[in-house]
C-alpha cells in the first residue's frame, strides 16, 4: 500500500499546535470553582472580572484570584481543560496574578 505524501510544513504546523496546547495547560492555574471552598467575591480586577478569595478543597491557605467559569464567558482563550476535566486559567493572558493571601 502506498503512503500518502504529507507536506513537511503541515507536519510542523500540527506539531507546533500540539506543543502550544500542551504549554497552555502547563501554564494554567487550577481555577475551577468545583475545586474551591469558602468562596467570597471581594471586588473586580481592572479587566472587569470578579475577584474572589477562596481555599482549595485540599488546603487551608487562602488565595485571591478568578474563577475559570467567569473567565470562560469573557476571555475563553485564557481557559484550558486540565486533567480530570477541570478548568484552568492562564493568568498571564489576563494581566493578573493569583496571590496567596494567607
């Protein structure tokens, strides 16, 4: 059986897309509301997204940041699906940082 010819540029483009997608997930912070507790809205970021304080289900540390579900509505390109189907956010794409409050 004869193999189909695939242009090298097409292979490079496909590989680059996979690398970019993988890097996006790696740079994402877990921001899915389903993984947080003690969630309290404390204001809004300069880009208009609500800011919350929260604890992750597995930690007593308090953080301030966004919820992926809010980000998905306004900046879907900054949201990725993490392992387990949970949503992550690329804070760098929002011009924000998630911070630990205490």
